[in-house]
């Protein structure tokens, strides 16, 4: 256990050190000249209007939920993929049934044109 | 050695869980929840449950939290009305939580027995999932299907 | 329990791996610019050092000494956290890659791999899903409309292509029967590379790798004609440098991963029949591994300067209605094929 995870921890420490040190260094050695216009949000040169804290298209939310569903399906498939030889055809048909039910939902979404991203 | 890590992960989990509840900014709450999930994943590693750790990180920290962040970014609620609570709200909530924690703690400390499960337990999981629990596994697909229908209803109602 | 030599060995290995990763990422920026110049019949950068060889160093120093501007309306902590997370996720991926066969040094067997996780593939998959946070947090914290738009685009793109990637990896696991990257490499000696068993899976994987690293033709997140600079519009100095640099590190690491998973990693054909000492074989293996990686890096650059970029609806349609069904078909077909044999 030690030989497997300790190097990982060491790598994490080294990368953290590198990231934190570089970030600290750039804030220390870089110049700092405050100016109202420089610190404004960039909007192609015209004065910026309001801020970016506004509600957004719900279509992306659909993508995110679908992502969660398929991610769970993929994680279910990993144990099967490791063990599918001993599970044989029974395991295959179980997975095929599971996948086809998920794909049914996928097809349902496809028919409702939620992937088209066109208004 | 693993005792030290047990305490590190436990303290991390409790502190980040507290910060989920106490933070006023929802983005910081979500980030604290991610830290909390990672410390729980650390506990799984200590118990040798590598696959569960991977599931925890990929599904919870990687997928569900992305969904949460998405919701917060898309909704971008600026003017949340401040919820003013009466003192007895705090009292009632505190008593309920204290009772629950006490109950859980007394129950868990009697039966809690963390032990190393083994380096690789994908095979027993696969055997259990696809033979003993095959029907619940297939039923979870139906659950997904209902979630998909909910998504379409949401997306269509825009 | 504490093996002193083990720690020294791993320390040297970690510094070497990190050093080489950063070095190759830095020089792939120069290669990118030189090759772009070649494709466009220009000379390219040639001022810093002979043939512009010191250009990456000059770029790095310039990033470091520029002002790291944090916009007034930005969330200061998250604004710095975003690029740091991107860099962290990019660098952590090199942990499970086997860089070569075992060396024999001073009577010890030295594995040229930082750690051989038994769930190495899942570790990589987890890091890919973790990489989304760097983009999401940085773009949101900027409090700029272009950044927000681009962040949401970028993260939906990354999560969509992650699915097809995961599915193509499962098809690979069906043929290899292991999740450890080292065992996957050792399972393809000589010319028995996994690409021969999984050609479609590899095609899906490489398309997803391009999408995950935000490279052309999937560089919608940085689409400068529509979104100014993309999610890092407000970034400057080393903070911007981290985002750009993380992209090149990701490119290098995904080249290494593709080589390991589908092209035999450090396995070199015919070398076993020559009867060379183990250390020489190991050195040849490392060199051959890096040759394969450099060919993938060239492919990344070549495609960038050849293809135009997708439109966003085309990209989403390709991911969801093209790659995911294809990956599922590939998965089931692989399973049937394996079970019939």
C-alpha cells in the first residue's frame, strides 16, 4: 500500500509546490499598476455593461444531466468489462438490456431535438 | 501510518462539510463539497476499496458536482432574499441534528470496524451486481429512463 | 516500512518525469509555431537563440514578469484557483504512465513508472473529469460575459466527449482484461498492438482526446472570432500561461496515453530477439516510446494547421449522436466477438 500511494502523494506535493510557487512568484515579481479601465471586464473596447451574473440557456443543463446519467452507466460497465468472461452470455444480455434501456432514453431525447442547439 | 491519514481525511471531511453549510456563496459550497468527496475517497483508499474510490471521484466529484456547478452558473441567482430565522428555528434544527448525530454515533461506534478489504475487489462487485442483484441493476436503468423523461420535460418547457 | 532508497528513487523519478513533461510541453509550443510557419510558408520565431530555440524560455520569463491582472469584479480567490487546478490536473496524469521497461541499477529493479495503480485507467478517467473544474471555475470567476459563455460551452463539450471516451476505454478493457496501464502495455508485445484489436475504439478515443484538450477542430472554447479569447479572456501573466501550458501538457500526456493504450507503449518489435542486456533494452524502449509520442504530437499540430473548426451545434451533434452510439456499438460488438472466441 505504501509503495503504491506514497509516490502519488509525493507527486501531488511536488506539483502543488510548483503551482503555488509559480503563482506566488508571478504576483511578487510582476508590476502592479491599478487602473479603473484595466480592471474592467473586457467587452471588445466598448464600456462594459453590468456583469456576467445572468441566467443562461437551460439547454446546457439538459446536457449536464444526461452526462451524469451516462457517466453512471459507464461506471457500471467497468466491473462487467473486468469480469465478462466468467459472466458469459448471461452477463452480456444483462448489459445489453441495460444499455438498450438507456439508449431508449437517449433516442427519446434525440427525437425531441435537444441536441440540435438551434433556435 | 494509516492512522495519521485516517485523521487527516476525517478532519478534512468534517471541516469541508461544515463549510458547505456555512458558506453564503453557493459556488464555495459546491467546491467545499468536492473537497469533502475527495476526503471520503481518501477513506476508501485507506480501506483498500480502490474501485469504490474511483466511482466516488468519477461519479460524485466528477459528474454530479459538475451538474451542481452548472445549475449555479446557469441560474446565477443574484438577489436571494435573506432568510431571517427565529431563535426557535435554530433551537429545533439544532436539537434534531444533535439527536441524529448522537444516535448515529452511538450506533456506528459499536459496529464500525474499518478494515482493508483487499487491493482489487472489482470481481466480487461484478459477481454480485450481475448475478445476485441483476434485477435491481436492470431496474436502475428504468430509473434512468424516468430521469431522462424529466430532463426532456424541463428542456421543452423553456 | 520507510525504505530510504525507495524514496530517493521515486524522488529522482518524479523530478525527471515532471521536468521532461514541462520541457516537452514547452518545446511543443515552439514546434507548433515553427510548423505553423512551415505550413504557411513563413520562417517562424528565430530571434531568441539559434533557430529560435530559446523561444519557450523567453515566453516563460515574459509570462512570469508580466502583471497578473485580476479584474475588479472577479472573485479573486477563484480567479487564481482556476488556472492552478488546470495545471494540477494536467501534471498529475503522468503518475500512471509507464515510461519504459524496468531498469537494473545497483542491484535494484527500478520501475520507470511513478506508481502502478491497479485502477490506472479509472484514475486517468477521474482526472479527465476533474480537469473540467479548472475551466469552469476560472471562466465563472472572471465575471465576463464572453468568459461565461465560453466556459459553459467548454465544459459541455468536455463532459460530452468524456462519455464517448469512457465507452471506448471499456471496449479496450474487454480485450485487455486489466485496468493497470502497465499491464496493458505488457500485454501487447512485438506487433500485437491494441490498435489491431480496437481500430474503431482508437478512432473514437483520438477524436475525444482532441476534444478534451480543446485542440482544433474542437477549439470552440477559445474560438477567438466569436468569444474574444474564450474562457481565459480576462487572464494575463502566468495565470494565462498556466492555462495555455496546461493545454500542451494535456496534449503530451494524451499522446503518451494513446501510445500506451493502443500502440504498445514502450514495447519495441524485434528487440527481444537481439539478446541485449536488460538496461539497453530498457533504454531503447524509452526512446521508442518517446518517438511514438512525438509522432502523436506532430499529428496534433498538423491537424491544427490543416482543418477548420466546427460550429458549436455540429460539435455537439457529432459528440452525442455520432460518437456515443458508435462507441456503444463498438463496445457490444467487441463483447460478442470476445465471447464467441
